[in-house]
């Protein structure tokens, strides 16, 4: 038993940190098309946006922890909204970074994923995403949120364990393209809501109250991060 464990652990580590071959260009282009197909049409976006909400609220939660705040819970709702609650000072750098992390998280996660794929770290990407989802699951405080995260994490787990290298590569590229493309749409949706006088308690408005910087400038930052991540990450994926 000891010798088996001693052999299995290095094999697992080698598999996790090793590189995998890049997929063919047609696979990369097909995954772009698949991501666009679930981001652009509004009926499909209403469903796929749940995954962006996971990244959005996960970004709030992760930065809250990294800045020393106490994360008390995350809720995901069927209308694709979400809520992350943390305790700590209601002002200061930690609160500002936590509030700014939501709309930027999907795009920055996509950019990080693109960097891993460009380096051939497909397995590492899949397992890192699975680990983050499992950690997030511990902080979910409502049934719909649990269901959403379990289904998403289950998909990553099944592909990581059961699928062959080509399927894993296609899945990983599709996920990263989805984060990059899907991260662009929410800031535009927020901008449209604010132009109609809605979303008065949005992340941009909270940041404005925290920093005395106009909410429009924070919204510009959300746009800049998402578009720059799409350009940079997309270039890495296409050149990889």
C-alpha cells in the first residue's frame, strides 16, 4: 500500500504540472464559436450567465479573504444575480478591492486561464478550476447556489477524470473563451441599467461612495479590464 501511494503521488503530480499538446487550430476556432453561441443570443445568455455570476461572486469572496476580511457567505440566485457578504471595516483598501473584484473577476480568470493554456497547462487549469469551485461551495448559503456550483464543478471533475486529452483541451479552451467573452457583456448591461436610472446600489456605485470617484469611471475600468483581457487572452489562445 505504501509503495502504491509512493508511486501514485509522483505520477499525479507529474500529470498535474506537466504540459499537454495544443489542440488543432480548428478546435480553437470551434470553441470560440461555441462560446459566442452561448454569450450573444439573449435566451442562451440568460442560462450561461449563471457561470459568470459564479466567477463574479467568487471574485468578491476571494479578494475579501485575501485582504483579511471575514467571508460569511455567498448566495447565487436564479435571475443570475448574486450576493457576497463579508465582515470587516466598511471602508479602506480591502473593501475597495473586494467591491472592484466582481465585474473584473470573470475576465481576469479568463486571462489567467489563457496564460495557462498558452503554456500547455491544460490539466492544471482544469484541476485549479475544480479546486476553486469546491472551496466556493463551502461558502454557498442557498440551495440554488449549491446546485449551480455542484453542476459546474461536476462538469470539470468528469472531464478531468474521464475525458481524453483532446476533449479536455476543447473543454478548457471553451471555458476560457467563455470567460473572456462573457466577461465583456455584464459591464455593458450595468451601463444600460444605470442609463435608465436603475442599479443604484451596483458595485460601481458602491465604489463611488467608498472612493468619491464617479461611478462612471469605475464602469470605465470594468470595460477596460474586460476588453483588454479579451484582446490579450484571445491572442494567447490563437497563437498557442
